C-alpha cells in the first residue's frame, strides 16, 4: 500500500512537471483575449478601477474571480507581469491533476496507477490549451470538479462554496450548480448546499452591480450582436474531426448523457461507494451535455478555451464509466445490453476527444520545439507580437490619443491609452453599427470586422487592424468625406518570423491609419 502511494505521488509529480513545461512553452503564444483580463486587472491593481479604459464604466470581462486573483498577484509583486499569471496557471495545472485523480478514486472501488495516468491525460489533452494560453477556464473546471468531489464526500456546504467560486470564474457554472442542486438527494442536503452557494452568488451580484451597474458582461451582449451565426456555423466552430464538426459535437452530447444515465442503471448497484459518489458521475455527464445544448441554443461561437468546460467533465464521466465496467466484470452485473451501452458511450467520447487531444499534443510539441508554423493555433498567436510592437509605437507617438481596433488584448496591453473596440466588447457605443453585412462589409459572420461608420462617428486618432478586419473601412475611406483624413502611417506584416513575412487568414498586413490632425504623426514608418 505504501509503495502504491509513493508510485502515485511520483506519477503526479512527473505529470505536474511535464504540464509546467508545456504551460511555459505555450505561454509564449497566448490568446489575445488573455491580455484583456490582464489589462483590466492592471487597472484594478494600480488605478483602483476594474475597467478596460479607466474612465469608462463598462463590464469588459466575464470572470470576476479571475480578475481579483490576477489583480491581487500584480499588486503583491508590485508591477503587472504576465509571468505571475503563468505561475498561477502552473499551480492550477497541478491542482487539476490531483483533483481529477482524487475524484476518480472516490467514485470507483479500486485504485490503480491507470487512474492517475488517465487524470493526467485528461488535463493534458483537454484542459491544457486553456491553461497554457493563460485563460481562466482551467480554474473554473478545477472549482467545478472540486465541488462534485466535495458533494461525493457528503460535504454539501463545501460543494456550495466551491460552485459559488466556479460561478464567479465562468458564468456557465450556473448550469452545473443547478444540476448539482437538482441531483442532491435530500432537502437537508439541498439547504446546506445553498448555504454555501448563495452567499457567494449574491456577493458576486452585489460586487458587479457596485462596479458596473449590471451583472451581464458587455462582452456577452456584444458577441451575440456581432456574431449572429447560424446553427451550421456554430457546429463549424466546435473542435472535432475535419469536415465532421457536427458529428463530433453530437457524439459528445450523446456520450455524455449516456454516461450520466448509466449511473442509475445496474452498473453501480454492487458498488460499496456512497450514493453521493455515484451521483457525482451523473452530475459531470449531465453538465457536459446540458452545457453543449446551452451553447447550441445560443449558437455561441466556440472559442477554443470554451471547450474545456464540456470536454473535461465528459471525459471524466466516460473514464469513470470505463473503469466501473472493468470493475464490475466479475460481479455478475454486466448484461450484454449494459456492456454494449456502456462501452459505446465510452468509445464515442474517446473518439470525439481524439481530435482535441491530438491538436493539443501537436501544439505543445510545436511550442516546445519553437516551431509555431507547425501548429495553426500557435501561428495565429504570432500576430500578437506585431500588435505589441504597434501598440508601443503608437503610445510613444501619441500617449493621449485614442486607438480603435477589433482585437484589443495584446495591443491594449502595450497601448495603455484609451482604446475603442471595433467589435464593441468594451465599447458599447459601437454596437449600433453591428452586425455587419456579409459579404458587403466583412468576409463572414465570424469575422470581427471594424465598421467604417463607427470610425466616421467616433473619429479616433488611430485605426489599426489586419486586412481582414479593415475591409469595410478601407472601402469607405475614399467614399465617405468623414474618413478622408485618415492615412496609412504604419504597415507591417501580420507575421514576420525568421526573416520571412507570412499571411494569416488571408491577411498580409497589420495597417495603422492616423487622422491627419491627430498628434501630428510622422508619415514615416
């Protein structure tokens, strides 16, 4: 027993170190959105306001807990350093492995090294991209699964507290909290769960109301207006097998719900585990399925970091089902129907997981080998380096100027001045110019282009973006008299690496236009 425990600790340690290496490698290519959180946290830590632009009371983020943690880290170390967020994500990676391992051991009869290896694999294959690219989703998953583990151990108050914190990290966790409440068996346990959950939920509502005067992030409203995608387009944004995104998506939802339903079958009848442990499996499977349905109903554009909220709970439910099928093989419980149903549910989730895990593995290897061209995700992130450079240049030239762009994270980090978001995430005044028409004003419904009318109305000092996002502005610049004063002052390749310029999303350049009377910018590049 002692040897097995040491073996498990060794596996957890090795898995953690490997994940730390991966997180550090991936963090050199972060998502643009991660810098939106960091800029708001920087303003909260050093200016005392949780706004993207310090003078504008707009809820530009959707994760109050992440904002508070990152701002606290910045304040403690005395300056805003992305390295602090990287260290935080490394800690979250380790905590995820330990929690997934503990949850699987709690709901199963037998402990083995395979459980620990599966826990490491789920984190590495399905949650690592969100962690390595410095997003808050990993923390939300950690808190959610920790809440399920607490409930499995008959600690409903602790489960409520953890789910309350998860809600403060990602709004989707409200669905998980609702499922947990519904599946909690007794009225007394439900009361205790609410005792832990409601104070944090109410505290979040109060905090957001005091900060922003609303509890609905402007980002949610902006994305729903700017990205009015069809159901087919929604399926195309879901990670999956090439040319089969819809099939992959439905495999996930069906497999997750079947795993949840199997908990109530004879599969767990001979288990010595508590009923709470069995319900924990159902909760994760039901949450994965329900969240996918919610995304589908809203036709949410599935950015890569959203997927961990579905994939990790579904994979845990599938892993628990697979291990339980193996445990029950000699207990006389496995009817042919049960074997077929359970094996099919596990197989389809594994099949659907493969593209995401394979993409994650390729991305990590490419990052560790410093070959971003080998990964579409890393290659897209290279544009951030160009954004940093442009932001620094513009701030040095005109620190009091206003910059309008459609990707506000990286450029907003290096340009601390006032920034107008052409998509409307932190600039609600722009939303009246959305949605933009396709193909007259933008290439597709999923392109966050800059409306020329917004530029004409707001008259920012600078307008910056990739070719793809500036199509409407470039077309209208020579036709609309209110845009005639804008001229190109900076023209850089979207990606310039190893002495070679490359295109991204059919864009060759990041262009910066300046208004003729703005800070008297030099026409020289």
